[in-house]
């Protein structure tokens, strides 16, 4: 197979997460294209409809923010088809609960504006995925991310877990696929090698007493509130430079 010219450097394929963790946000920030994985089964134990918020001064003190979600087709429901039980109540929780945790932050005004300007309209259709995607984009916008968002349901793909991911990465002309630690446990990189795409294992730093504290557990809202968008952006740029 002859390599073809590519215009996109890095691609991340990830489910829409509600107010995503810093580890997830960092991977998306490092990508040129985020392919929203919306055509796989919704998982109630995952992060599509919930996020952990942490106390501003004590990140180990955490609380779940969950949006009650209805699955029209039961366990077989795809992420894109999951529906908010009460969109109005969900919108209120998405504003009120973060405010309770982070209103004392000097950066809260910017965070509040980002949330209130992006999330409520997304909830009008009652789609859990739309709200989760909007919440992620709100945080990426705070970091001046210049990438593009596409959805996996709009891209061609063949069967097979790794092959489907490789097909989507090739469809957006990526030359690098950013894979999180969870994905690396099952990924068969042969499918990517066939398409001349490099698989990069994306592993954020593991540190305590810093903005990376609890980065794989709590919403990135904590780091943004504690350290501010500029500091978080600088940390993500440093991490991006290693890719």
C-alpha cells in the first residue's frame, strides 16, 4: 500500500465525556482532529453522563456529577441515541454543582462563562452525547484549541475493533493516532501500520501536589479552577511537544 499525502498530523478517537478528566482533555488538546466515538454502546459506568468534581483545595475530596439518562434501546443503545431524562434539570446541575465547588476560584468567571455559553443550547435536543460533547468543547475553547471535531457515525469503517479505529483515523488523513492507556491494552496496531499511521501511546504525567493530581479521575475543571487556563495550557503544550 503506497502512503498518501496527509494534511492532519494527529487524531484522537474518544467517546464524548461529560466535563472530561484532564488526562482525556490533554489527549484531545494534542490532536488536530477529535473523532467523537458516538456509535458504540452507552456504558453507565463510564464518563458519558457523569464526572467527578473535586474540592478546590483538596482534590482527594470528590463528588459525582451525574445526568440522569434514558436508554431507548436498553443496553444496546448507542451513545448518540442516549437521552436526558430531564434536560432542564440536567442543565441546572451542570451549572450549579461546578459553581458550588469552584466559585471561590479567581478563574471561576471564565469557567462559568464557558459553561453557560456552550452547554444549555446543547441540552435542548435532550441528547446526553450532545451535552457531553459541548462540555468538552467548552473546556477546549478555554485552552484555545484549534482542532476539528468529527463524529465516528459519519465516517466509513469496516468491522473489527482496531480496524474500525484505523479506518476512522485514515478517513481524516491522520498520520498519528493518539491512544490512551486504556486503549493500548487491546489495540492491534497492525491495522494502523497497514494504513501508514503511527500509534502513539498517550500517557499524561503522574504527579501529586500539581495540576496533574488525580488527572485520570477528576474533571479537568479542577485544574482549570485551581491553576487557571493559562497554566493548564502551558502544561498541555509541554506535553504536546513530546509527541
